[in-house]
């Protein structure tokens, strides 16, 4: 049996692994893909302190993984399919086996929301993408669109200008949600054109994306925008499906936690983007992960 099982290997989970490892707790981190979470697919992190020139997401998260491993955190690649958190001994079921521990830290993060319009599902991999840093290079000198007006959408649009001939940002309102400094960069970029007050009604194309059917929400008018790719950045959906009925989850799907990252179940903690909170960034995720690990250590000391 492990002392702590960490579910999810983004910045929150990797930091929890580092702190639990340094506390000499037998720690297992379960991650279904490559460690690093969403941060690993982020081109440039300009707001993580200590790097005024910015850090790249993959570099920062690879170093976090290396540091957690250095202090003894074990890693396993697998998908968590269910949990039983009700007893003193916690059980985590995955597609590569069952694991048991005294405490669990949930750092399963969030994934990109889908738009749900016609054409989206069929053209995933054919020009519909959820990751600009992964797919931007396929659109060298081609026009693309980004849907959304938050930090993720506008940062992706700026990154895409390194490759695409033109980047249209389709936003449903007349003001962006992204941080002001990110907005200013986008406004100053001659390759970016913002299509205000508009939503995507349909993604057209037989094998690959050919055009977007747009609707202006103020005038009700439809128009067609020829593009070769469309990048969806319309917010996040928390990864909490596997927890149904096990810990308290709010109506939006996030886990409410105390200041010490405790869920409503003794011995179960949560940290990072999966929790109900104001700011979902690497800088808050790592703090949450450290707190969760120390709180879990104290829980184990008091209960075992
Ligand atoms: P977000 O901040 O929730 O923004 C989602 C955007 O998509 C909003 O502009 C929203 O429009 C739009 N949207 C939502 N549903 C839509 C729909 N059905 N159709 C059309 N548009 C829709 O999500 P995010 O940009 O992914 O960011 C998530 C969190 O990560 C935020 O806390 C963000 O600050 C953080 N983040 C930070 C950084 C950074 O600091 N470097 C980078 C990336 C993300 P409205 O504005 O009208 O609601």
C-alpha cells in the first residue's frame, strides 16, 4: 500500500509529488498521458515568477517531473476509471490495475470544452484542434480561426501567427476576457483579426476544414469565413467524472476545498484546476499541490 496516491500529473500533481517525496512518504502519481497537464501544451508562460523572459510549458513541467522523481515519487501511466474513497484505505482503479493508499490527492485538472456545432466532431484531426502548440505547424501560410476570447484563445492566436497567414479570433461578445497585457499584444499583431459578436454555427469541409459558417449575434446575419483550421478555446471542463458520488462536486463540476485543500472526505485532498477557485494558473496550481501534500502528510500522521 502507498501512503499517498496522486491522480493527475499537471503542475499541481507534480508539486504534490515533490513535497510528498521529500516528506519520505511512499507516493504514487497516476497520469494517463505525458506528465505536465495543460501547461505542457502551452507555448510561453510569461506570468510564472522567476523567468522574466518567460518559460516554455514543456520545459517547466519536464523539470517539475524530474524534481518529483528525484525525491522518490513513483509514476505510473494509466487512466483512472473509478475510486472508492469511503474507507480508511482508499482504492484507485485504473486500466493498468488497482492501487491502495492512506490518502489521495486529486489533481486531475480540466480539459478543453467542445463547441458542439455541426462539423466539429467529424473534423477533429482534419483541421479542428484543441492545441495550438501541437498543431500550429500544419498551417504554415494558411488562414486559421481561434474560437474564444479568454487567455487561452488569445495566447493561442498570438502563437499561431508564427505559422498561419492570418488568424481570425471569433468571439461572441464585443470585449475580450483575456488579461489586458495579452489583449494588447493581440491588438498590435497585424496578422490577427478579431471577429466580434460572432459565434460558429457550423464547421464546413468534407475531409478537412474549408470554412466556418458564422452568425453575428447582434444582427442575426450569417456569413462564411474560409479557413483551413479552427482552434477551440472556449473554456474548460473539470475532469471529475470518475469521482461521481465519492466527493462533493459543485454544479459546474469542480471540487470545493478548504484552505488546506481538504475535500469533504477525510484523507482526500484536491489541488489545481480541478478545484473550485478564482485563478486557474500554474502559479496557483503549484501552491495548491504543496499545501495538499503537507495536509495529507499531517492526516497520515494523525490517523495511522
Ligand atoms: P475562459 O477564461 O473561461 O474563457 C473562455 C472564453 O470562451 C471566453 O471568452 C468565453 O466568452 C468563450 N466561450 C465560452 N463558451 C463559449 C461558447 N459556447 N461559444 C463561444 N464562446 C464561448 O477559459 P480559458 O481561456 O481556457 O482559460 C481558463 C483559465 O486558465 C482562466 O482562468 C485563464 O486565466 C487561465 N489561463 C491563463 C493563462 C496565462 O495566464 N498565461 C493562459 C491560459 C489560460 P465570454 O468571455 O463571453 O464568457
